[in-house]
């Protein structure tokens, strides 16, 4: 009924892979496809993708700033002080956790650049997270928290207090 956990190897898990393992897409290309086009022929360049991501990030950041500024300026001065205090209470822990994850990635990056074997020091197995994977998580956290904060600003300034209470969750 219950299997022995030591009998189930990490190589059988579809979600875990060793850091040096080749990707699934390279396995599919090796088996030979009948189409004459290669996968690289339809992929845009990495520089273009990076610029595209930066452009979308800037558009998102400017949109959040514009909506937030308009929402705060719409309130009266007394309500604005109360609101900014509440927003600080709601979003301060989320912003601190986001900053902590960014700094965790920085620590892992510093360890990877040095000659110190931090995986051995901290007794980690070979499938631990790298600084790039941590930074991917922190990028998503950086997008989600300010977007939620912008929605909170907008809903609060437009009188939707019931919906505002759902935002910091």
C-alpha cells in the first residue's frame, strides 16, 4: 500500500531535474521531426525578447504609477493620511518579504561567483534552487504586490471599500 520512499528515486519525478541535465526540448529535437524548419528559426533573438520584456515592464510600472497617483490625488487630505497609513500597514510586510527574496537571490549569486561551496556548507542536495530561479520568483512577487497595491488604491479612492478589503490577500 505504501511505497518505500527510498525506492522512489528523484529521477522518476517529472518535476525535478538535475542542474546539469538537458532539457526536454532537446530530446524532442534529437528524435527527429519531419518538419524542415528548426525550432531556432521561429524563435526571436534573446536581445529582442529582453527588450520586449523591459518595454512591457516599463509600461506596467508607468500604468501603476499613473493609476496610483490619480487615485491618491482624488481623495481629500484627511482621508489621504488615513489611507496611506492603512496602505503602509497592509503592504509593508508583503514588500519586506519581496525584498527578502530578492536579497536571498543576491546572496546565492554572490556564493555562485565565489569559490565557496555553499551547497556543501549548508548541506544541500544537488537539486537546490539557483539564484536565477529565486530571481524569477522575486520578479513575480515584484509584479504582483504593486499591482495589488494599485488595485487597492483605485478601489479605495472610488468608494469600493468592500472590494478594497480583499486586495492585500
